[in-house]
C-alpha cells in the first residue's frame, strides 16, 4: 500500500506528518484528509481557535497530491448581561 503524509496547516503554523499512513489509494487518502480536517476543527473548538485549517496530503516522494480545507468563524450575537 502507498504511504501518504497528512500535514496540518493552521493560521498559526504547520504540523508536519513525518511518519505517514499506509492507505489503499489516493481516494482513500482524500477521505482520510477530510476526516483529519474534521477532527482538527473539533480539537480547535475546545480552545475557540478559528480561521483556516488545511490538510495537505503528500505522497512518499513529497508531492502534494490532495488537500482539504475549511475556514471556521465564531461570532457572538448577543451581549452578556453580566
């Protein structure tokens, strides 16, 4: 199975996946990129981190073969009466 790396890009930096994961093909890697993106957004929500999050999928030769991204924003609409 081919080895793919899933690098996580946030507004504040990049987490490089040096280890990679063996997956069946690039289609499976794309699915895993979307799942990783969703988990990264959930992890960021705990700290109220918003902005752009992108997952870049690299093959074992370092070429970016796919990416998934989302922008999250948080807006308070009512003022607290504290």
